[in-house]
C-alpha cells in the first residue's frame, strides 16, 4: 500500500473515518515511527540541538503526528470494534509500546534534554516550556533510562506484555458483555416504565428479533435492576453482569480475566521494583498530588469513618422497608437498586423516572452549550458534512467570544453493539502552535445513553445528565487549553489525582435551578421542570449518599492496596484482598461468586491503576472550586473567566495545586465535599 494513499497519514484537520480500514493501521504506524526514530537520531547527533526550539519543539511535533495517526484507530477500537480491527490494533499497540519504551530509555536523547535543563537558557523559558523539559526528564527516569542490562531489556519486555494484557482484558469484558442476551416475556415487563420497555424493544430490534431483549449494556442493566418486579429476572441479569469475563456465571471460563489480573499485577510490581520503587503504588504516586501511600490511605479511611456509619443506617432502613413493604425479608444485592427506588418513591414521592420526560437529549445538549457560553464564553456550532464513524455522531466547532474557531468536538451519545460501555472523553487532536504549524484541539465525547425510538427522543435520567456534564468538563479542559505544547496542554501532564477536577466541577451545574431552567422542559408540552419536582430532586440528592460513597471507597481502597501490597510469593490475592477491603468499609456484601474485579477496566485496562482514589481526591478540589460560583453566582462571568484562565487554560503546565490556589485564593478545604454528600457536621 502506498503511504500517500493512507488516510491515517493525512495532515487534514479531521480524520477521514469512512476511509479508514484495518489494513491502513500498521503501514501508517510503521511509517510514522520510522520517521520519528530518524528524527530522534538526527537530533541526538546534532550538538547544536540543545535548546528548546531545536530539540523539544521537533519532538513535540512528532509526538503530535504520532497521536494524529493513532488516535482514530484507538477510538474506532472503542466505538466500532471488529475482529480485523482488533488484530491490527493489537499489532500496532505493540509497536507503539516498543517505541515509547525505546524513546524513554534513549540515553543520548536523555543526555540532550538534561543538557538543555542544565543550560543557562533554561531559566529564560516560559513556564509551559520549563514544565515540558522537567516532565520529560521524569518520564525518562520512569521509563528506565538508567537501567543496565539485563534489567533494561526486561523492563521493555514487561511494558510490551502489559500493553497486550490490558488490551485483552478490555476486549474480554466487551466480548462477554455483547455475548449475553435474554428474551424478556411480556409478564416480566411488570414494573418497567415505558422508556425501559422501549429500550428493551430497541435492543431486540438491533438483534433482528421481535419482542423485548435484555442485554448487559449499561442502560439496560440499570433499568432492569431498578424497576423490574420480576426478582428472578433481576437476579439473572445481576449474575450475568457481575460475573463478566470470569470463571463464574453464564459464560464462566469463556473470557476469563482471572489469570490476566494476576499477570498484570505481577508485571506492574516487577517494573516498579526495577525502577527502585517499593511497589506499583509508590511508582504511581511519583506524578500525583497525594505523594505518599500513607496520605492516600489516610484520606480514604478518614472519609470511610464519616461515610460508613451513615451507610449502615441507610442499609438498616432499606432492609426494614424491603421486609415490611415489599415482602423481601432477605434483601439480596439484586434487590438493592429496586428496593432503593421504591423507598425513594415512598419517602420523597419521587422517582428518577418522573424526571426523564424533562430531559430530552437534544434540549439537554442545548442547555449544556448555553451553560458553557455563559460561564466560559465559548459557543458550540454544529458543522455539517463531517466524516464520522456512525450516522448518530455529530461534530461541533468551538467558537470563542471573539468569533474565532478554536477547537472541535465529536459527540457520540448512544449505546450499540461493538461499542464499549461507560462514558469517556478522549483526544483526537492536540493543540500545537509552533512556527507555521497550528493544530486546533479536537476531542471525542462518548456516552452510552438509551437511543431514541420511533415515538420519542432519547430521554435521560438525571444521572445521565450528570454523566454528560462530567464528560463535557473533561472535554473543555482539552478544548480550551492555551498551552501550545501537547504534552503539557489540556488534560496532558495534569496530575492524575487532579485530572477529574474539571469534570466533577461541571456536574454541579446539573443540580442548579438556574442551569436546569435552560433545558429541563417536558419533551411534549414544553413545561419547565416543576418547582415541586425540583424540590423533591434536591431532597433525594443525598438519598443513600453513604451507600454510594462506601462503594467508591471500596473500589479505591481495593485498587490501591492491590498495587501497594502485591507480593510475588503470595500472588495477586484478587478475591482475598477484596474481602479484607469489604470487611473494612463495605456494608453490602455480595455473593461469593461475584467477580467485580474481572471487569474492573478502569484499573486493569484504563489509566487508573493505583489511582482510582483520584475520583474522590479530585472531588475535594471540584466541590471547593464550585463553591466559588455558589458564592459569586452560578453564571458569574468574572468567576468563570478566572476559572477558565487559571484551571482550564494552563492544563498541565504547572502543578494542579498552584492552579487551584490561583483560582480560589487558598488551598482546598474538604468541607465542600462533605456538604455535597450531605455528610457535613
């Protein structure tokens, strides 16, 4: 194949998704990596290439070029998977991992960057450039640049094997998720609201079947476990969902991630020790705000001490209600969401389902855009005719207050086969402005909402609205960066335990009356969300906050201890350690066959290993940051401009704590977080 015909090598503003085929992937990656390596050798050989313009700037240009080539491939692997793409992706990711390790261990390049750092000219660089140099040197150290043979080669082999295992882990979860379906009889629809019935009909239609079909897609699982009167159906779906990719459940052993978990943990531990760290958790904290394992564990256990008593009280009330009102004397995990919803309805005369008619997706999107315009001075304008990977995908230009187009974003809202679950934001293009080169940042924003049907638009739960605002917060962090170097602009280079600040910050707008009035209107009548319903929504906001928080603490403690305490002599202790964590913080104990770790993609296939605590850590920052808007006014333009300037615009070009203090005028205080959960004293 001629590389000139390869759409992945095009320098066009946006990828030509309809032209990308699996056969394009590896020729494109090979071509870019070969040129990248040649450029590195040229720079190392040139003794004059020891200043920022002649050393770091070319490296950033090549990193951006590599990102432009591979980002569409990685994205398609997540949203439009196929056996052929998997094979190509797997081969390419191995090459990318090899390249990253080689680059990180290149002693000539390390010496060149070190010489730049030690030169008199370094002090005259602006902050983003200095940060880029410092981050690069830390990256070299964490890539094993100082290692001697055989440790050097061993470290490289570990990175390669980890990359393969993490890809296989995620694919196993997707395969097991897509493999399970169950026809639902008309009698079993009892309790399901019309929107959930429509969703099950859409699932059946997608599979070419009549009637109703349960799947393991997120919206289906949520709907069935929350509303289905059929306890047997709830149990069956709960079992299938919580044994995915394991040795248990309906497909037990078929896509089992059990051995992969042990191998991933062993390799991460070995790699950390090769670099001189006591554990993978210690290595993980090298570039995070928290700094030490003791601080992380102390933070989580302090929260647990406040949350667990509340959760125990909530569970006691739920058990009593389930026994007295629902006839469920032995409340089981597959009953919890169902009983909780019934208790919520009883206590507040309110159900999430009551809100859905007021949250049609098109109106929610328009409201979100209006919030962004009022707070951050940015407009989103749909651009027609953009090449996408699915007809449901839309593209928007981000237009600044002065009328300039500064960025772009793809929105892909609906759940479908071949698309991994959950919601996420990812980078398509990074901002790079260097000489004549000017690339605008472009993001992907992906969700898994129930699709519209023939009679109604997609109607969201309030939880869905919060998810959308969350991912949009990540998006604007990338889109509104004013840093010209991709490695420290937008979300890049931000400490991992602070990267959730902008996303969790945006969630708060989904609870404010001023914001809701922009979009919370009945899809048929246009009536705004009634005051009475809004009041109930607020009253119910902290409903079972303790139970939610201890669940998050369970995930965070488990992840951190798994990486901190790994001992090669004892193996991963995957379920044993989970039992210990649950004994410490959990109040609901699932059945022995439950296998949640086997589908915990955040830590075994995502970027959250020894870092899941980051969600809660960053929530302290985000709650306190939003408190500034509560003080000044939800749409206060001056506060919004300051937040954009001090948090979003600077990205990873300075420490997150400095950015927070520049915005807030002081260090973060935890009281706002406790208030947001209704746990403040």
